[in-house]
């Protein structure tokens, strides 16, 4: 899921804002029909308050239409409330702006499967007050001879629209930002943005995403997964609400229209027969054309408790460098920009974060009678994560008398965010 809000809430690759937690378990070979419902809550502590809260309910269904065809549909929403800095400056906390937003998203998929291959076509439409998401994609996979190797290829094209203030021919340092009072118009049906000359204008953002994944069984109890990911974004990528204090002025932030990013990752799983558990180790490297370079490492352990309980512990740490044009707020105010572009986006800053958590899964499999008179298998999940965030200085801290801790509205607590989720998955 890609989460956005008019005041700068965006889902990042390293989970700074919101983490989508997969709750889908392995499905039995004799039945692919399923129904799943889940709810997640993300709560982040913010200096000066109020805290940021995201509630994410989701429901998905899938069923077979004959021996070789699968149909799936889903609905998700994000109810967001809290505060964010409207101006990126040294005293950002004093300019915090309260906001509430609701994003709704619908998905549909049509899949075809053979004896060793599968292909699925999927579409998505999402809408919120100032953003429209539309995408279409396909995912194809094949089990090679011996069924020890699976190759999966996925591609998605998105043509989104972002509402922005109509700045006409204004220069980047003259551009105004949207405010909560601006109304972003849409055409009848809400599938297209409608310009309001002199007030608001909808700008395009095209996104092409591709991924190749290879899963290999190395031994009866060991497998690995290698993945390569690439994405190209072309269009308006600035936050239309965020301003940056540059000298005595506070124009809307200005980001490049083009961005390419890629990552490679590896994951190993080992089943520990004596312990009746499994260990997972993984790592990822990320880079993009804006100068952001990052990497993460993760470790997880799953313990099977009897035949119906699984307890999983996991930890992940991530660190990245800043975009080439990013500066601490103090230097934007005292030294101006590093060229044409300037931003207060936390995802483009140097940052380190860590996530630790646990997940408990209860699995019920039918005996003589279906579970709840309907399901062949029922799976209940409860998961909790803690996020620890450390903003890093872009320049030498000794040259910044204000200190990096005053540049953001985040990361001032021992525990910076809590993520809690509940999920129920039924196969029938």
C-alpha cells in the first residue's frame, strides 16, 4: 500500500510513517477460496502534540472460478489524524498544523493458473481529498523442473494525480503551498481531478515498478529468496503543503520531477527440527538518483507451540544517507539552498530506525466439521511493533548551534511509534 496525505504523510521504503503488515498465511492445496479482514493502528509520538495516528482497516476475498481461474477483490482505508510541520525551519514545532484525512482504496485481480505456472492481472483505484491513485499490473510466476526453484516477475504502471496550488509562472522561490482551506475539485464520479484556475491545479505523476524474485530450496529445511526491485517516477513529487524557510522567505518545497530507484535483497529461512522452530535472516541495499543510499538487516525467529500456535519475534534496523539537495533547516535559513531543489521531507534526510516486535498466530483446521460451519482453515493473527527513530545530522553538528533534534517534529521519545494489528484469515 502507498499511503499519502495532504500534509505530508507518505509510506516510506523503511517504514518511517506506516508499515503494511502482511497477514496472509500458507493456504492448503485443496482450497484457494479465502476471506481476510484486518485492522492496523499506527501511533507516533510527536513533539508539541498531537500525536500522529493512522487506522487502517482492510478486507480481501478470493475464490476459484473453475479449475484454472481465480478472482479476488479488496478494500482498504486509512484514517489519519495528527499534526505535521507546515514550515520546515529551526522552530518547526511552533508551526505544527493539525489535520485529518481519509484515503479509500479498492483493488481487483484476475488470475490464471496451470500445473506449474500462474499469472495474475490486478488493478487499483484510490482516492482522497487531494490525491488520486490508479494502477494496473501483472504478476507471473513459474516453478521450474523439480519444483525447487520458483521465478516470479511483476510489473505495475500507475498514473496518479496530485492536487497543487496554481502558482502559474512563479519561480520555485515564489511558489505558494496549499493550505487546509483549499478545495481540490474532482469531476463527476471522482476519477479525475478538476482544475480551478488561479486556485488549484492537478498535476500528473506516472510510476513504473518492476520486480524479479527467485525462490530456491537449498535443502529440505533451508530455502532462500533473492529479489531485485526497480521503480521510475515521472511527474510532480513535492509535498504541495510543505514550505521551507529559505532565508527570509518560506516557499513551497521543490523536488525534481524525475526519480529512479532500485534495490536488491536476500532472505534465508532455516527450519530447526529439534526446536520445532524456524529462523530467518535477510538484508537489503537501496539506492536512487536523488542520492539516497540505504540498507537494512533483519532477523526473525518463529516458534511453533503445539499444532495450532506460532509465535514469531522479529527485529530490523535501517540507515540511509540524505538526498544530495537536502539540508538541515538551520542551513537553509542561513546559507540558502544547495541548487534548484529544497525540501523538508524526512524520508530524504539522513536517518536511522529500528523496529522490534512479535506476532502470535492461532490456526484452526477442521476435523469432522468446518470451523464455524464454514471454513476449512481459520487463522487469527495479533502483532505489535515498536519503532525507534534517530534523525542524523546532514552537516557537521558542531557547525549547527541549534542541533539536529530541533529540525524535525519527530523522534523525541524513547519509543517513537507503536504499530498494532489484528487479522483474521479464513480458507474455505
